[in-house]
């Protein structure tokens, strides 16, 4: 974008170069190539033919300076300056065309041909005058007036070393005579490859900026890196192409006092510093001799006194103010245009069209721009009709295309019409290459889309896709894929489109598997198996999996397995099994239906199992069953709290936050003791559980009538895991399963039962087992009653042999858990024997063992030799006999070592 400030600067530089500027003295200290007057050939350096250093001739008599200095024009060379086509003034040379010279008009026409559009042209005819006339590479160092040559240092030494040319008088060329531009290098346009002059701010051919509009650019005034889309600097708001302002020191006026401080302008941020400091007050950059004389070449007057510069503060300030006002006006116009949605390019083109008039660019765009665009379209159509020999109304052009061409040419109407035709031809060729041959349809599509190629393609393709869209959006279902269809390629294409198989070979493999005789695979199962592998045998194994529950065949994708084992069942059996378990069984029964894994007595394994099972059940169970599963899982987690209590009246549990013995169930609203778990009675108040039990034996007739059966019931089974108490006897099978927490333990010693191998060291048994201590009912129930009575008499413990109420019952009334398919609590019912305290033989032994456990009596002293050795082996006691040791000493030593092993820690005893 060329701004007003750049255009003004360019105009002033051209006037300075041509010597027509009315105020050249203003730029005397700014532009370094203003030639000092009075410079003649006599004060130049002469290069001796012997190669010696040039000698300076004595200075001429002093000459007074003239009021208006003039520029010395460099002598023109005899380089070709006529256009090879029209004979006019040549502006550039094309090296690709045998260095032919062209003017601007002929270059535009000649290089428009597709075979010559990429030629790089050199617009440096006048710049060639500043190069050596012999080598054409090095810059001019001296000018010989005798042989009319401009030579560099090396060529001058060689050329004038000849004896006939030794006496030629040469004049040294000053830097101002070498170049007449601010930059010494030409630049090629990145859009059309034209080599432009160094002073050109836009390309002379395409009128575009030398930099890419999307590339970041550094401000030449304040060195800030701006975005490519910005026209003005974000900090100093100077235009993008504006050069760095020259360092202009501000000197005190003629009437200012001697105490006035020198002002100087920073060359980086253009800030005018008022103090004599070494660095800029704004950006901190170093200045050039702050407080000293202004920069620039010092000129010595003939008298040897340094002349004082003329006061030019007023003119310079006026020029800067005028440029600043024009720049600010342009900035305001651009910002106002951005608010209205108008690009800076449109603003520039509108200002160019309104140049010299008072019309507002915004109003001009709203009122006159549409007519101008229609005029451009008409011009382009007329040119096309004259070339093609058709009617001018046949070409359909849009305002959007005309506007893009108008902006691309910077507001030039004629060039915009030519550019519009070129763009339309390129787009038509692109549409023809894509298969759209109808010219009228292509032109109408481009007109509707505003010249956008993608939009035109969408318009042209819409009628072709209408049948496909109707079939896609119709309500008719997609026909299924038939593996036996004769058109195999069509079925493979449908498989690729619908199921996204990785290759054509996988599609053929899918069809061949579905065509095998006697298979019942579904298409989705086969496609999923083919995605995983291309091995036919592996795919058959994946598709044929037998469910161990229903014995049906399913693919591997429809089989479900647990993380605790390797068993797999079908999804239907998996869902049905866990639905029934959640509704009708305990949460610890939610194990694999095939191998009954994992072990529910391992708390660590159980917690990790439930965490993964929850994810699997979330997808297969219904909402109500899944909610019930979470409720039971919550109760299972609450059971680990020491304050959790089970109600002895119902199957509910809750957390007791109080410290009183009497607690009330939140479900059935009945009370019980928090310690002994017995129903609450008023007599239990202010009495411990042992004192209350003794009071019932002494004062409760019903309790006295039950006798030892009531004693065994009150000292029944207590689950060591959840502390739930059962009013049941311990006789019968010692393997007890708590129906509250499904914990499996021995009712005699409370040690856990293991289904598989346990964690006990040196235990290799893999079946159902438990590790019982020697005073457990598991071993002592096999002793005769007389032997148990002898053990109690040996320790001085009393026991009963007759019923406490004096009446001998016919059958034993002790409650026990019987397993007849379902666990049912019922009386024993076995015939009683005299001398057994009204109990059967089994329960009388249990009564005696309970006394042994309550008093912590060790049964080892009554072991015979065989039982002693077996007990020592069970506890890993060394049973090796010492040499020469008799049986009596051997048995005494083993008994001593065995009794060092403690009794069972979990065996119920008196508190």
C-alpha cells in the first residue's frame, strides 16, 4: 500500500535528483549527494600511470558560494536506450530475450505470452551508467575527459598504463556522482519477477508491494516487528513502506540565547531529545554526537572558517507538520473504513479515484463504485466480444470479480478490465479441465459464486449429485449385503464403504467366510473378526466359542469373562447369572458361575474384584438390579466399620455412633444389646453381659427349664468377620457359612476355611481346609465324654451330668443349622442318654469342650503316644528321637515342646 507520505518523499527525491527542487538548501545537510559548487577537475585526485598514490593539487582561489547550488549531472553513456519494438524510450532490458530493450507498454504486451511470463527483466539501464564502461561490474572511480571513459580503479590503472594514454587527465567521481538513489540495489518483484529500480516502492508492472502481504515486516522507523496484514506500525503508526526518518538535529534559532540546549532526533524512534545526553530518552538507543555539531559532511569555506548553517527550522517543521497531517488523515480514513468493513486496498483505490475532488471515499464507494464495477464488466465483455467475434452480452461477469480485479490493479479501470478477462479465462480453463464443457453453465456458475472457483464447482456439481442425495435421504432402508450376489466387486465396494475394512483382500475374505456351507455367522461378527486378523484359521477359532453354561456357539466378541479367572460365558448367561445372584443371594456369591472364583475370604482380592465387576455389570444389568447391587456393595463396605452392628431381630445393619449398651434398630425399631447381641430386657440395665447371663440362669424359669440347651444356644456361634451371633450349636459340620457376610470359618476355633491354597507357610494343601488349634472342637469332639470329664477334673472344673431342672427329656432340644438344600435352623431331635445332662452324646461333648475352652485347658497332657507325635508334626515340632533315649523320656520331651506352642487365639473363652 503506497501512502501519501511515501509518495511525497518519492516526489521530493526525484526533484532533488533532477535539480528542479525549489528549496535545495533545506536538504543540504540531509541528503549526502548534494554536490558542492566550485568543484572542478583541478581539485580532483589524479591517478598516476605508474600506480602511485594520487596527489592533491593546491586549492584554487577562494570563490564565494552561490545562492542556489546545482547538481552536476553524470555523463550519459552510449548504452542502447530505444525500444526494440516501437523505437521509443526503453525502460528495461530482458536478459532472457537476448538483452533486448523494451518500453513499459511493449514489455506488458510482449511478456504476457505464457512462454515469457517468467522472464526476469532488468530495469537498470540508467544504473548501468554508474558502472565501469570496460568491465561493467565495479563502480566508477574516475572519469577521463580525453577518451570519454568512466573507469573503476583496476581498469583505470590498466587502460591508462599505455604510453599514448599516460597523459590523459582524469577526474575522480564523488559518491554523489556514482548513484542518485537512497539504495544501491535493485529489487525483483515477488509477484511478476520484474526487476525494479531501487527508488521504486511498488512494482512498475503489477503495481504491487515488494513484500508479501502475509509476511511479518519490521518498521524502518522504530524497528518493531508487525503482522503482515497491518498497514501501519502498531507503535509509531508510520506506513509500512515509509523509510527511516533521517537524523535531523534541531538547532536553536537565530534569536535564542546562548544557554539554549541542542536538540537531536533519535534515528531509531524519531524522538526529539532536548537534553545533551548520550542515549535517547525514549528508547535508550545511542545517539550520534549528542550535544555536538549536527551530522553531515563538514564544509570548509575558502577563508578556512566553518560556515554556520542557515536557519531552516521553520521550513522543516512546516514540511513535517504537513506530512504528519496527511499521514494522520490517511490513518483516520483507514480506521474508519475498517469499522465499516472496508479494506485498506479499497480505501486507497477510492482515494485514487476521488483525487482532486471533495467527494468522501466512503460515499463514493456506496454510490459510484457499483456503476464503476458494471462499467468494468461491460468493458471486459466488449473486449471479449471483439476478440471472439460474438455478442458482447454473452459473457456473464459479476461485480465481485470486477471488484477483485479493480483492487488488484490499484484502481486502474482499463487494467482492471484486462485483469478481469485474464482471471475469467483461467477459471474457465480450470472448469473445462474438470470435465465441465458447457460454457454458458460455467459462466453462470462463476457469476453466481462471485468468481469463486470452489463455489462454481458446488453449483455445477449440485445437479449431478441430486439422484444420489435423493437415494441417501430417502426413507427406504439400505439393501443388505448378499454374500451370494453374482457381482462380487459390487459387494466388496459396499463392504469398504459401510464397514471401513482395511483392504480389498479383507472384503473378499469376509465374503468367502460367509459363503462357507453350514455356518451361522452374522455379517457384523465376521467383519469384526476380519478386522483383527487375516488368518482364516484364527478367524474360525474366534467365531466358534462354546458357552459352558448353555453349550451354544458364539463368536468371541459376544463372550464375557471375569478378571479373576479365564472362564468365558455368553453375554446372556452372564447377565442372567448376576441378575439372580444380586436379587436372591449375598454379594459374596457374585463369583464366576463356572469355577466359583475368586476366594471371598481374601479381603484384598475381593475389593479389587468388585471394583472391576462394577464396570462390567453397569452395561449388562437393568437399572433396578444395578442399584440393588450398589446397595449391597455399600453394606459390605460398611461392615468393615467397627461401629457397624447387625440387628438380632431382622437382617438389617447400621452404624451405632453411641456408647450405650441398648441400641434400637432403624428398620424394625426393636432394641438389643450392642455387646452380647441379645434382645434387650429391662434387667440388663446397669448390668454387664456376664452378670445378666448369670442372673437369667438363677432367676429366669424359662431359661432354667431349657437347661444346657439354653446355655449352648446363648453361647452359640458368632461370626468373626461381621460379629453376627447365631443361637445355634457348634456340633455337626464345623464348616460354617455366615449368611450375613458369607464368611466361611470353623465354628469351633473361628479360623477361616480356604477353598484353594492358603497363605500359611509350608502348607501345600489345595482343597477345602482350615488350620485348627489342638483345643478346637474339631479335634476334641472325637474324644469320649469320660476322657473330656477327666481333663476337666484334672483342672478342677465342675460339670453337669444331670438336667438342671431334674427332668430327663427324650430328645435333644439344642438348635442347630441343618443343610437340606437350604440352611434351616431346627432342634437336634436325637435320643438322649442318662448321665448326659439331658443332651445327646454329640452335644454333651460340645458342652464339655466349651468348658475346656472357657477355662483355657490344654488337652496335651492326655495325649497318647500317637496323638502326641501327630500334634507335634502338625505344629512343625522336631520329632527326631535322641540316640539312646527311651520312650518315656522321648514323650516327656515332645510334650514339653508341644505345650510351648500357644493355644488357639480365636477360640471363644471366658472374658
